C-alpha cells in the first residue's frame, strides 16, 4: 500500500487518520502535517509510527501561505517518497493553496473537506492547478453516502419521478465550539443544498440556478480559537466577520420545469442539531402530478449510541406513510470510495468531484453577494456559460 498524506491534524484529520488505520493502512504509511505544533505533538504521542511534521518547523508563527519556506518544506516531504494520494483537512481559507501545492508536488488524487474554497477566485486556483497537473480532486460531501438517500434516488429512477420543490432545515449549536469556522454559509448550508441539487438532477437536466439570500452575524464563535486560527492563517475570517445563519430561496430551471423552488434555513445557533431535507416528487411525464413527499433526517443518534438516517415517504394520493431507518458510517464509506478511485478503480457515483464541488462554492459565493446587495436575486449557474450540471446519485 502506498503512502498517504493528511494535511491538517485537527478533529477531522484525526477522524480520517483513524479511518485509514481501520481500512488497512499501517502507521508507517501515513504522513501527517499541521502548522499547529500542539496538534502534531498530540498526534505523534497517540500514533508514534506516523511521520508527523510542521509546515515550517521553527517558523511556526509565520503564515505558510505567504512564505517560500512553505513550498520548500512541502517539496522536501515529497522528495523521493512518491506520495500520490492526500487528504486535506486544513481550515477552509487555505484549501486552494494546499491543494495547488500538493498537485505541483506530484499528488494525483486529493480528497478535501468541503468547501473547496471560500470563493470563486480560490476555486479557480484549484482549477488551474489540476489543469496543469492532471490531479483529480474530490470534496467531502458525506451526506451523498446516506443509505436512505440511495433508497430515494433508486425509487425516483424506478418510477420515473422528478423533484419539483424542496426545503432544508440544517444546523446545530456551535456556541463556544473549540473549532474555528468560516461560517454557517460555507460550512453547513451546502450539505442540504447539495442533496437538493443531487435529486434535482435525476430524470431532468439543470439549466440554471438563481438565489436570493440573507445572512446573520450573531456572536457564537470562540473568539480566542478564531483569533488563533487567523494568526496561523491570516486569510481566515475574524470572529466578527463569521456568519451565523443563512436564509435562502433558490430557483432552479430544468429541461422539464420552468422553476423548482427551494427554501433553505441553515444555522450554527440552533438549540438542537437538525439535518432535514424534504422534497416533493412528481411524475416526470407530468410534472404537475405529485406522487410522493419524502422527508429525510440525517445523523440521528439512537438509544444505543449509533448513528442512523431516516426516510419518511408519504404517498400523496392516499396519505399512506412508510418509514425506513438505517444505521450508517458515511465518513467511512466516503473514505473507502476515495481510496478506491485513487487505487485506479472507477469513481463512485456518490463521490463529489471538482466540477460538482465547484457548484457549492458558486452557491455560497452567490448567496453572499445577494446578501451584500440586500437580498437581490443572483445567478449561480447558467448552462449556456458552462457544461450542464450532472449529479447522478
């Protein structure tokens, strides 16, 4: 088994590290990098066989994203190692730079925590890097790996159904959380929106997307933690610039429907965790004929401590209800799918490649622009300017 590198050894980096060990990697086959010396020390103590490095060694307080020493250390890590696979779990504002450097150092398969970047400019840096290197980039949209979402997409295909309207309620209480964040819009809202986009692409083709959105900026982040993240990476937003909630109306034009309408409410200041998506499904032959209403709840903690997802399917004509609940480890399945494609196997259709992940960046960038212009309608996507968005579950 070839070596693999994990860049960013915080909470998610540790999750992926443990997943790799569970899936058969040896500690000697894993390289971990983080600019926070406290994190590298902790990982080395827990996993002594892993090669653990700081980006800048003694220059830990210098921003690696504006210093030639960063590239020098990156190059030295890869010299003679032949590392072709990487997982990126750094803070969102650094994703584009880390991915570009990995690609330029010969890494051919990169899996990155979502979102790929804070804005279109960051995503374009990734686009240019993978264009010149041939690197394949995938983003972590773990909800795609929900077993109940798979059940729903199979039903839609088998019965020739299309999504015609939908809503998202997504969030949790992150008050005082010890992880820095770019904000609810970039980190949290894209999960539910990604599900809607996936389902909207079944049995129809998305031709255009517009959004109107407003954001709130309540105080909720740990200011000390956020300041520390900004000191290590100056591109990270300050505590008072982090959005807390997103209220969004999305309009989607397809080849079958003039307007699919979605309502999204996402928040990091919800009292309890909610991860819910509801959709109306109609006949593809007659989009005005409703057939099912499907409600999905993700990451429900069961009495025995396990995690499950639930699908509640209501048949419109007689109001009959069918409930399915399935336990799952979506992060493990997503990790497994990435390692398989990096090993030369076919891409798992549930995996999110660069072109698909770019839509999430376009979405959040457009919502931010809409907010800054008083909630004006902003175009996210138009198929006349890009290839059709194809999301096949």
